[in-house]
C-alpha cells in the first residue's frame, strides 16, 4: 500500500564551490549542506549536489541526500537521489528513494518524491512503500 508524507523545508547550511571552470563555458559547481524537514517528515537531510550554471539562467543539478529521522510513523534513514533545476522561479526536483538505502524502521523503503522551493512554498513530498 503506497503511503504519502509531506513536510516543509528549512535550509540550515549551504556551502558551494566551483570546480572545472573554463573561460567561455558554463560553470560547474558542487554544493553540500543540511536541511531540516517538518511535518509528516521530521528529519534532517544532508546533501551533496553537482550543478551546471546554464547561460539561460537555468541551473540543472543532480545529487544525493541522506534523510535521517521520522517518515510517517517510522524512524530511520534512507537516501534520495535528486534531479532538478534552479531558476529565477525557484527550485523544482524529482527525488527517487534509492533501493537498498533504508535503515532502521525504514529498511526496504522504495518510492518517489518531489521538492519545491520558491517564494510561496518550501515543500518536500514522498510517495513510498516497503518491499516485502
């Protein structure tokens, strides 16, 4: 049975540094940090992302976040792969819970999620289930 949990995001730490810069080419950067989630997801997310600063003002990114805390009624941790974009309108990302990454009461978790971060909302949502 698929369950859903959502929460708000509170950014706590963001560190960014460029790598592989080249004149006349888009900048590549790496960012890592920490977010707190509140609501049906009460957890801490530690992330590492790689970003490409596009000349059109859109910055695609990919990365991983380890989420540790409570999801619904269960305590534990899991890793989500993120694939999204940052632009003037904010951040939008699709999150995939990595199979085999669950620990504690979240062992066997699978699913998908979405992240939206803009002027109006900072929200994280997961649709998830557990493998038998």
